[in-house]
C-alpha cells in the first residue's frame, strides 16, 4: 500500500468513527448518505433507473446542497458500492463538483488523467468503507479455517458478500488488494468465472440459503429524498399541488404518484358537479 492509499483508507475509517458506522455499513449506505453533514446540509439521494446503463452514478451540487444519483438498473450490490464511491466525491472533491455545472462530454488529456486518478481513489475509499481491511482479513481466515480450506472458493466469496452486503466481484477484488493468504490474481480470475455461467452465481447463492437481492437490480426502482417527499406531501395536503401536478412531477423520475402512496381523488369539486349537471354526463372528470 502506498502513502496515498493509506491516507484514503484513513479517511474512510475516520468517517466510520465519526458517524459510528461499524464494520458492516453496506446495508445502511443509502440512509448514511442522507445523515452526512457537509457544509451544514445533508446530501440528497436519488435512486433512479438511468436511460444510460453505462452510467452507474454521479454527483451534483445545487442550492448549496450536494446530490448523489445512483442507477437502480444495476445490481443492488453494485449500486451500494457506487453509493460509497460517490460519498468520496462529495467529501473530497467538493470544490470540483461545485465548479462542474455542466457535465463535460470530452476532456483534455490532463483532465482525463485527473478524472481517472480521482475515480481510483474513490474506489479505494469505497472498498475500505464497505469492507475494512482488518475486518475482512479476519473474516476470511475464520471462514477458510472453519471449512478446512487453504484459500477461498466460490462459497467463501458468497458468504463474505453477504456479510459486507456488496457485489460478488467487489469481494474477489478486495481480497486480492489486501493480499489475503494464498490469494492472487489467478485466484481472483478463477473465482470470477462463475459470473460467466448463466445463473451460476444465482444458483450457488440459493444453494447456500441466501437471498439473491445483491445479485439483482434493487426492488426499489425509484427512491426520492425524504425531505422532498415531505414537502410534496405538505403541499398536496394544503391543496397547493394537484394530482395532475404530482403525475408530472413523478413522471420525471420515471414513476407515478401511486408508487408513493397517492391515489387519485375522484370526488368532484362543486364547480365540476355543476358543469356535469349542465352537460348531462355522469362520466365527467372520471377515468
């Protein structure tokens, strides 16, 4: 491990201590984002199905608030790692995020190198935050000793995946990065072959008695920040927002009002009832 990597890992561990996250924060990473305090504000989290499946996530800044977006078309395990990755950007690259009002389609060579370096550091941060080196080494040794193995097999990886609540490939990469016993690039390559088999990981996970939630896209296709949903609800209750307004608003997120507990009120206003009587229609205003 070089000096920069050590600094980044220390930052992840400092965040863990600051917010009392413990060693297994993968399960609560989305809640953690909205509890962070950055410049006296909590970041907003949007989990949406992106039209561009090549994009896993990104960050933004508007009205003095940082925002994290993640792609729910990715597997839940992948999305969790992306969320941790983006936390690094809003904590360590805040000034860059603020300045980058427009997402650039192309970069100069110097910009590409800086971007690539930043992404690598964000991955190091996310890996340490979700799978602390000391803890995963301990769990790795515990499991291979328990099952009488000299090195990890696919079952060990799945077990570690469930402990830290990340994607399968994140675990195989992490074990190589930390120099786990009897584990090298060849081991990583061999263990990743299960991902090339149709339903290989899914079936193996089932046989071990685990859910495949981490290996599939999130069951939560759309998640909007609680603070925004609260404001929407207050405006709707106060009749400042109509059901049609809700439809337009939620359509921007690829969803409907019903997805968030709203039902269309078919009760007509007095004006509508008068118009209905004049028109002689009992279907006016109804679907």
